[in-house]
């Protein structure tokens, strides 16, 4: 890769990293508070673009990203500018390639969550979840099919594949603690490193019923 000639500008992030209760979230979490921010994010091409940058594990130009996605470089540049405006991508560096100054972009390693206190965001948030889950499901099915097609493959060769669903019982405190643990874990594993592969994931849960009567249990103390 050509040597960088220009440092990236300071990241501009208009969203505040606070949860619904006003509690600060981990530094790697980006909360989208407005319809404008969410409309920028809820675009299949942009969501694919962010995922591609994260999967590549290194900065890339609009041209390189366009070649991967099969769309024009000008379209990718437009999407990158939109994503940069909400703090999901940023300029890493610029370098001359065959006499042309190329701009390399990188993801900001931020986990996106939505302002759940804003009811007006509900339709867009639903679309975002659907698009994200579709990407994860398609990728997982493709990975499973590729593993099954290899007669010499063992289950250890399929590391990264995980499918699990069911019901668990948590108190409010346990549920909040689990959410924080997941966010902290994701934040601490956002950067590429030797021996680590990109794992595309989706995490969704909901409370299926109301809490039972309060009792004097260890989990409720």
C-alpha cells in the first residue's frame, strides 16, 4: 500500500453516546438519535459498504470498494460522504497512485444503536434491523454451505458459525448487565489483529413477558 501523505481530519460525530436512561455507553457505541441520521444509515448499499470495510480490515479507496460491490465509484463516494457525516467512516490517509491522489477510508469501529426513546424512529429502526439480520443470515448460510461442501472439513473448521435461539430468564439488573457486557466485548474486539478473522454477527433479543412476583432470591438482591 502507498505511504500515506495526509492524516485524516478529526472525526465528526453528531450523536451522543447515551442510552435511554442517559447513562454513558462505551466509547465505541454510536447512538443515532434523529430520523436524518437513521435515514443515512438505513440504506442497503451503505450497510453493505460499512460491513465490507470492516471485513477488509484495512483502509480502501472508493474505487476498490466499488469493484467489490459492483457499483460505480461515484456512487460509493456519495455513500461514504453520507456515512462520514454520521461518524461511521472516516478518511484514513491519501496517497498518489499513478499520478492521481487517492483517498483511503476506514470504518470508525463503532457499534450502531438507536435512540429507543424516540418513537418516530421505530419504522426506520425496524428496517435497519431487518437489513442487518438479512446480511448476517445470508452470509451464515453461504458459509455453512461452503463448509458442508468440503468432505474433509471438521466442525473446528467452521469456527465463527453460531446459531442459537431460545428463552432465558433474567432480572432487570442481569439484562442490563448483559447488554453492557456485550457492548464492551464488541468494542474491545473491533480492531484486526494476527490470528483473528472478521466475524459478521447480529444480536437481537426482547422481553417476551412481564417479570414474575418479586422474591428474595440472589439474582434480585
